[in-house]
C-alpha cells in the first residue's frame, strides 16, 4: 500500500481555481466547458485545503491505516533511538537487532470489528402520503371490527347463505386484534403494511444482496475504526436498471464546505476513481481523447510506455487495460432560473409562457416572473485534461428529502474528529519503543560466565604430569570435576579458601522486569482509550473478576462503539 500522489498537483494547488458562475440558464447542462471548469474548481478546492475532506487528510488517512494494520514505518523509531549523524548522514548503529513492528493494535481492531458485526438494522418502507395513511387506517380498523363483531357477522352470513368472510382470500392474512390495545401494539410493530410497501421492501433486500451489503458493511466498519468516517454511494446499474450501492474510499472522497457529521447538506461532492483506457473506451471516449489521456498519464501510476499500447496505428487493448487514468466522478448541485411571461389570451384569460432569459423585459406592458430551482448534476472528468466522458448533465434517479429537494448520491458519516486508531497512535509508539529498547538490551546482555581464582589452579601436578589451569578448566567443563589447591607451596593449609570458580548469571536482570512492567502499563492505556479491557480483548479475565465488573466493562466497550453503530445506521 503506497501513499497516493494526486496527478497534476502543482497545476491545481498553487492557487485555487475559481468557481464558474452558477449559470442561471438551464442550457449549461449541455456546456462541456462549464462542466470542465466546475471539475477543476472542485479538484482545486481539495488540493488547496478548502474542502472539508482536503488532500491534507489523505496523508493522515494513509498513516492511520498503516497503524491499524500494524505496518507503520519504522524510520520514525530509528530517528528517535539511533538518529543519523548530522555531518555524515549515517546512523551510529544499534546492536544487531530487528526493527520490525510488533502488530499490537490489529487485535483491538479485530475485537471492535467482531462486536460491530453483531449489530445491524432492518430496512423497512412506509408510505407517507395521505392516501396511504387512509388505506392503512382503514385496514387497521377493519381488522378490529371483523374480530370484535365476529359472531354478529357470522350470523348474518349464515342467514344470507354466503361463505364466512374469514375464508375470503383477502382476509386470510389480516391480523385481527381483540382489543384497542392489541390494535395499537400491532400497528407499532408494523403489522398493517400496504401491499406495495411490502413490495418495496423486497426490492430493497434484493438491491442490498446484489450490492453485497455484508462486504460493504465490513469495509465501513474498518473505516469507522481507522479513519472515523465512512461513505457509500447510491447508483443505478446502467444495464439492469436496479438501484444499488457501492463502497467509497474516504481517502479519495471530496466534500466541500460542511461541518455536519451526518453530511445532510452536501453541495459539491466528487470522488477520484481510477479507470483503464479500455474502460474509457467503453464509456464512449473517442480515439483522439484516449490518445490525449494516455499522453498525459504516461508518468503516473507506473503506466506502460505509450508505444507499447499504441503502435502502427493500432491499439493493443491488452496493454491498454493496464494503463490507468484518474477520473473525477462528480455529483454537485447548481441553481437555475426559469423565466415566465404573462400574456392575455383571446378569451381575456391571463396565460403564462416560459421564455428565454434574453427576452425578459422586452415588452414593458407584460408581467415577468422568475423561478429559481436547484438541480443536481453529474460528470466524469479526466483530471488534468479538457476531457469529459459522455453522459455529463443532469443527475437522474436521485434521492429527494422531505422538502422535495434533491440530495447527493453519497451517504457519509463522520463519528468524531479523531478515530479510535488516531487516539491510540501515541501509545502504540510508546509500545514499539519499549519493545525496541528491550531488543537492544537483550542484544547487549552478557551471557552466563565464570569467576575464576587463577592462583588456586596454578602449580598443580597429577602424578608426574604438571597441570595447567586451562587443563583444570577443561576437566571442569567436560566432566564437572574441579581440582584446585587449598594449601600453599610449603604444604600449609590456607584458611578461608573458597571454591576458585563461581558461576556468573547472565541475561537481562532487572531490565526484563522493567520491560514487562512498562509494556503492561501501555497495554492498560490502550484498554482505557479503546474501552476494551482485560477479558474484552481476547485474554482471560482475572480469576477474582466479579460478574458485575465484567458486565460494566462490556457496557463500556459498547459505549465506545455506539457512535460507529449510529453512523452505520444513518448511512444504511
């Protein structure tokens, strides 16, 4: 995983590109130049830091993901423990040891993901129009009356010689409450659903299945933990026409000018996507446009050389499928104005006609009215060029809010200004430094040795053979037998003579205890930050842990995850 370097950064980051005039004429929907200028404006806002998810967050997102996976750069720790010499630029050199990262946080991340996976929310459809409300109320009271007056209705049926009502097809599935309280309870549980509401729910379940929602949920959970923000986009499949959802990487998401954590009001929004030349051809780009895109993106993304994809006037589409281009996929709002002129008809009735902007005010005797309205637009711009993929214009199949205003196709939620991973970084650094210092101490630790009193092993004979001290040590090391002198040269015994060899303990000594104490302290700090303490992190709780204490710890963990659960609910 390499950090993303945006194409044409210097061109669009030196100074912000101005926003094109919010043209009051609906004809802008056909103006390719206007769409290109809008795309340049959005991209420039991202690079210059004016968007709410600016490019500066891109580097932070990359760092957070490396920490979450336990793959952060170890150069940071080298610079702390073994800095480079200012004059030579070389490191003095630690002892021969491993600088590899100890992946501690992934365990906490997996625990949170496991707990989040247990939560989900069902999707339901409920019609809010007046007619549907009346139909639902009729169904509710009808079911109550049928049950309440059951005996009376049966008597009438018998007297008239007709089949009882409960045998009719449209009554077999109706829930019949025996009291007003039961009726209200059944209504609260969604018992009175109109047929088309049930049909819409089936379509929603089908759409979620085709979108592989379980996989989307998993990736959103990871983003909530790592980055503190997650996003998906609604779209309509161009082939099947089925509404679906897809995952959006926040690292490549551009949202301008909002501080709302739920992103309920999104104006300009876009996403950087990576398409191959073959995909651009499928989108309808001309051969000349594909050549321009290829010539502009030769230096990026380790793309193959141009002469390998286009040679002798023919495309090598196998190689072109390896050539990537960055495309800005936009979804933005813009205002337009319609102009109307009032005229008197032949019957004396005032008629209203829609006119163009240049005809407004030509006849001062007539009345003119203006109507401003907001619409959402879409477009795919090959970044750094003047190429817009065919199909730019109005955004269709979009969502409208309760005030009948068009909403963005992106659903985004930010749980906090700092994610769980972000809050743990300093402690993870302390843990890694603790481990590296221990490794260094271990590499420097002295092995077990011997303390030898050399004089006691000197000047000894065994029979007629003179023994050197090294001969005595060899006998000691091989057989465990130790021979030494306890008397002087003249044979007088020496008082207080101890064994001439004492074994010296090697190893870490106090350093090991200090490491264990420090390491456990930082692990405890991680538990405090994440809300995942002992017994919640996959380790066994202490034998003296009370059930009530364990339940409190479980509740604290759930409180930590609650913002992520609510964020997922809002997106879904």
